[in-house]
DNA sequence: GCCCAGGTGGGTA
DNA sequence: TACCCACATGGG
């Protein structure tokens, strides 16, 4: 299947805020917009994140740290079957019980400890009210999450965006790989550098940030793989720098 | 058998 | 700041 990334009629409209203005639109904004349109046109809206409640989404964000989602799904199922997918129910589990339930997600001892820290934070600071913890001034909510041991920038931003509906851009390994291969970032770019790239050039729109990140995951899994990338079939293939063009 | 997966924190130079 | 390492299971 071939794709022509620059044919807008194939794409669903992106949020109207992207097409407004009337002032000079930066080249970077245009590039990011083209990437999003290309991916969205190919994969369609992703409707992320898997999870029925904000707490389930937050737990999934911790469990998926450096772990494939399939393994996380088993752990989530275990927690669901045990009725442990509320802050109060999970807090009643012993550490051993929690470890056993999340074992399929890997790193289960460290992740059980991290969930424990998260629960302590929720109950201690917010009476177990996750919605309240994610509300208020965005940078403050983010800083507080980052103060929880085991919640780093990606996990904090995933919780804010997908559990809290807050407009923050989530950067992950897929995002870095795709951008680096297209010479849009340097290999050494930090999480913050990459996040700023998106948040300085795109409207702070929760739906856009939600779907854009999900699109990076989709293209990273299917085409922009660590080894043997399938650039010739990729919806971003037309945006490759010459040196990066590879056969599939 | 080997590599990889939707990171993070701690240690060291 | 910039690396290196431990952390663990399950699928391709």
C-alpha cells in the first residue's frame, strides 16, 4: 500500500485551532502538522488510552514502564479480577499480594513499590481523589506527580493527559525514534527538549496531544521498528531525509 | 536462545 | 551533565 502524505483530502480534520491564525506559521509547526495528518490519515483516530477509569489508566502508566502493553494487560486483568482497581482496594492489599497480581508486567517488585508510593501520595495528599490530584494549575500538578518516587516525566505526563485530560504532550521511545530518524531531533535530545518542540508549536489541545502520541506508538510498532524499519511502506516515508531512506 | 518492550532511580565520574 | 546498571516477564 502506498501513501501520499501531502493530500489533505484523505485526512480527517485536525482541531480547528491548528488552521486558525493569519500570522506567520512556523516551518516546524507545518512539519509537525504534516506528520500528524499523515499518521492520522493512515491509522485513523486511535482512541487511547486503554482503560475504563482514570485510576486504571494511572496504574497502567506505571505498569507499562519499559514493558509491552500485552504484559501489562494481564496484570490489569488480575487487578480487575481481584477487585483491586480503586485506590482504596489496592491500598488494602499486602505488598506480596500486589506483587503477585502484577507479576506478568515484569519488574513487579519495583512496580509494586512505585504503586505503593503513588497510593500514599493519593491518600495522604488528596484523600484518594485522583481527579483532584490532577486538577488545578497544570505545572503544579505535574511537579507534584514528579515528586512521587517511581513517577518520572513520561509516566506523569501519561497520567495527566490520559487519566486527567490535561493538555500535555507525552514523549516516549517511539516518539524519539521517529523524530531522530527524520532528523527532526538530535539523538541526544532530552525528554524536555522534545516535549517543548511539540508544546511550543502546536495548540495545547488535549484531543490532539492524545491522538498524536498514540499515532507515534502505532507507527513505531508497525513501521519505525528498532531494526529493519519499513520506511518504504510507512506513511512518513515521504518525509525521510535522503540518508535515511531504506528498503523494507 | 536472543532481542525487545509505551522508564525510573541510584550510583559513579 | 552524562553515562551505566538493576529491575523481570512474556512474545516474536
